[in-house]
């Protein structure tokens, strides 16, 4: 699993959420990548990102598992990772 965090240069919410989402990735030892949609529109387009902040979780092959955009809580992200790791360990 990998966490992709989509942001732009003018989004204050993006800047505030970035360290918190990064902490979650570190807590679960999941690779983390920041994608600035202004600097990397190709990646944003591949994942159909139309609003920021957005968090996309992908599997080891790069396929989207789930996404969180606009109004989401950090607990939503943690809960999904918890469920995913539980079922993958079965």
C-alpha cells in the first residue's frame, strides 16, 4: 500500500493536513508521496483529481484502493488502513 497526497500551492487546508497525513503514513509504515497538482498535472489526471486536498491509497501495483477528498477526517484514513492490513494478514 502507498499513500498519495494531492495538494496545490494555494490551498491552506492542504498545507495544514499534510503533516498529519504524513504522520499516519509513518505510524503504519506505509510509503508516502506528495503530489502537487500544479507541478504534476499528469499524475493528477491519471487519478482524476478534481479537488484538493485528496488522499488516494493504492496497492503495490499502483491500483487505487480508496480515496478521500474534500471533507474527510484523519480517522477515516486510519480506519481504512486498519481494516486493509487486518484483511491482508488473514
